[in-house]
C-alpha cells in the first residue's frame, strides 16, 4: 500500500510540535528507553558513566534529535520514494555503530516503544492511532535499513 500522504502529514505535524521543545522530549525519550530497558544504558556512551540521565546533557539531546529527525525524514522518503534512502556513508556508519554496540532486534523495539510514547505525550489530544501507525511505520523502515546494513557489515 505504501506510506500515504496523510501518514506523512501526521509525522510532519507532530515533528513540528516536538521541535518546539527538543530538550524536554529528548530527555523524556531517553528516560523511557531506560525505563523500558535499564540494561541498555551502557550502550550509550554519554550515559554509561552516570547514575542518572543528566538534564542538560548536550550529547543526549543531540542523539535524540537525530533519532526523531531521521524517523521524520524516513516518513517523507517513504512517501516520495517508497523506501528509506540514506547516503551510503551514513547508512554504513549507522550499521557499524549499531553492530559495535551489540544492538539486536529487541533493542530496536525498545527504541520504537519509547519513540511512540514520546510522540503520544508530545501531541496530547492531537495524538491518534493513525499518528502512532505513521510514526511506527517510518521508524520500522529506518530500523530495517539499519539492520540490513548491520548484516552486510557483519558478513564482511
């Protein structure tokens, strides 16, 4: 069926809302990841030497922005091109880093759950199952592209 115009619009609309308060939503996003999977903390270099999530950690904010933004851009690409298209160097880097950190399928599910819960909280009454589905699909497509690159990297 492909990614619809409405799904793309829902992702863009919610991204515009979240961009208004990236520090809050990035902190919430990582709090949820660690709430769902506390054992994931050492996988993030900017979190492993601290007992709590630092409120003003610039690396945490930067990483969350990358995840939110790449997922949003994935949605736009799904609509325009029918697939996620990243530069080869970006995709290779993502595959390599995720492979080095020991990321496996369940980790992608944890991040997806945290992402969707963050979007839901950010959107409040504007949130809908349709918006949840749009973000979920965009994230899944991005995660699959990263997983494919991880497999390619592991086989070299």
